[in-house]
């Protein structure tokens, strides 16, 4: 797996690199100290599969950089690594398109578990986060946390194509882009979006992120490949 880490603290980057290689000895890690350097590496290495992004960076902030990453490289999922742990910041990152959020204050064991979740194509959010404050309406009943191990979209009754759509929705991609990537009509994508949100019992992408985290929802590595399904 090819991972890009954007963080301006060299020692922290080295620590994350050790954890990543402990999990996946074959991981190819590229490092950047600023958002601009990260953009350059994304341009040079179009095969980057995941970006780990700090929010407190010199120059362009991580949140601003996140917005640019989602616009320029919508096919690359982004997970935030940050020392900020307040719900407002977490929600801002998720709303901006992040697929997960890992606090830097986490112990090595927790960080290892979080990275394991992320690298397994799942979603990680801080367990201490007040989930109900993330749900904008305050009225949506999120699914209970699944205690029997990770689940897949198929376990929720979704079809393989609906799983593709859900994965792309979680990345923050708009209907038009999802339609183009999956080679299906926009009306079909809209229908699938309605179905996947209903399956999660939510109404927005942010709520879907939280629900997917609580369920331990895990996607197949081939999910959302840019190719039509039969």
C-alpha cells in the first residue's frame, strides 16, 4: 500500500513510519512537511492510496489543505492525524471530506489499532467523541456498535454496487463524480445513495461516517474501483 504522510514534525513522521511498517512491512511511505509539498508528491505519485494529514501545519492549514486534496485528488481517501480533539474540529474535518480522525495523543497501542483499522479500509474516530453532538439533527438513531467484529456493506443488505457508492459517498465525492467513476447514470447513483443512507439509518454523509465507524464497517480493497460491474 502506498501512503502519503503530511506532518511538519519529523520525529512524529518517523514514529508513524515505524508503526506503519510494523503493520505492513511492504508499505511504501512518502513524507511531506507542508501541504504544498504534499500536493507536489500527489502530482508526482498518482498511485498514492491513502493520505494521513496533520491539521496544525506551517503555511497552509491542514483543513484548508484537506479541502484542496478532496478537490484535486478526489480518488485518494484522507484520514486526519491531529493534536486537536474537540468535537468541533473533528466535525469540521469530517465535513471537509476526511474519512477518519486519529488523535495524536493516542497511546502507541491505540494509534496502532487506529492505523490497522484505516489500512483495512475501514473508518476510525476517537472513542471519546460525543457521537450525538456529531449528528446534526439530533434525532437520528445511529446503529449500535457491532460487538462481533467488523461488518461489511453486504451484511447490511447492500449490493456490491451500493457498497461502491457508499464508499465513494464516505470519501465526500459528489453525485456527478460518482456517476463518472462508476459509469452509471446520475439518477442511478442518487437511487443508490438513498438506499445506502437508509440502510445506515442516517440522512447525511457526516452521519454516515459516524454510523460506519460505530458498526466497524469494513470495505473490500476492490470496492469502488473505477470500472463497471456486471
